[in-house]
């Protein structure tokens, strides 16, 4: 199968690219010219890279079209990007690609019916806006659009700004203290390998799916408190870090519970393979290997 991936230099995209190259798929990536390719360096010679700056039509002309376009590129606005820059990355850019192939969109669990965190407003609104465009195109029969609402993904090598990565690396480094909220918020944590297996199943089956707009929740299907995640990471890292729960207040409009409805994936035969304890331990093992 021929697949084009956006965001392949990021955490999720690089894992998908690696898995699908290994499986024998023809993989191309659409990236910015200045993007670091460290995460895909080991198999860079087995994929085709195209720079956005050279025009969005280039990969389609060079490869003769694709069976699926998997959109994992995103802009959170954490690096002082303007609202226009967030909109361009999360709405305008994928909208330009929308009519090209079966479209796998990676949505966010922040798109809920609650008040959005202030610093994520532009991000969440832009992601939600594009998902609505995808639904409009899909229901009009113009494209098959799979909207994958991804919950709290984690794994070794993720960005240091991510909560799970920050907690695990802090525990491994035995920092003196880790200031946290009370930790009663519940999240649906899912290990990266399970995310990849779900995407792979959808890639294999998408052409047999009848409807043109298909929403999928992707997580473990279980909500676990932030406190439990932190305490498990602390225990398995054999950490001496002092966990200071309650040292930080909840954010305004804090989402107190988010969990994936994974029924649609289960119907297709998917199940998460690792428990939270197993996933955290595997993440710690891989992070420790990088420190050696």
C-alpha cells in the first residue's frame, strides 16, 4: 500500500513510518525543509521525503497518488506561535490535502464539551474545525475520512514537554522534588505500540469500511488518575524524587476525566496489548538504555 505521512519527524509519525516500512508498505513523508530527521534516520533511505516548501502537489506527482494520507503533524502553540500559525498548521494545511486520498486524521482528546485550557484554545479549536471539514467532505461522499480521537499517548523518546515524559525522566533523574496538582484528574493513557497497532489495523481495513466519515476513539478504554500514573512511574523507576501532590493548583477549566470509546476499533478486532504498568515499565527500560 502507498501511504503519505505528515508529521513523520515527530513521535507518532516516526513510529508509524517505521512500522509500515518494516511491513513492506511504500511510505512517503511530507515535512518542512528545516525539520530534524533524527527519529527516521535509521530508515531514511527506505522512504521518500518531500518538503512542503516545494509544493503540496509534488509527492502526488512523483508517486502517482496514495492509498491513504495519514495526518499526524500538529502545532500546539507551545512555542509562542501566533493564532494564525496554529490555524495554518492544524486547519489550512491539511484542508489543502483533503481531497487526495483516504484521510486519516489524528484528533485530540481536548475536543470535549468542557471549557478548554486557555493556552490550548487555538490548538483545540483549529483541530476541531478541521475535523468538521473532514466530516463535511466525508458525508458528501467526496472522501473517506477516518477521524482518530487519540487520548493520552506515551512512550520512550517522546517530546520532553509532554507530561508523561517529564514525569518519567524526572523520576529517573531523581530530581529533588516534582511539584504536581492533587492528581485526581483521570486520563486514558495508551502506549505508543498500541497506538501504532490501531493505525495499522485501520490502514489494512479502511478500504472495506462503508461510510465515508468514520470516527474512532483511540485509548485503552480505561480512565486512570494522574496520581496513579505518577506513582507507578516513581515506583518502577526506583526513584528518590519527592512527589509533591497538591503543590500546584488545577488549571482553570481543568478536564477532570477523559476516556476513549474504543468500541468501533474493538468491532474491527483491535485490543490494546499492554497494561499501564507494562507500558510504563517498557518506557522506563527504553529511557534508561538511552542514558547508558
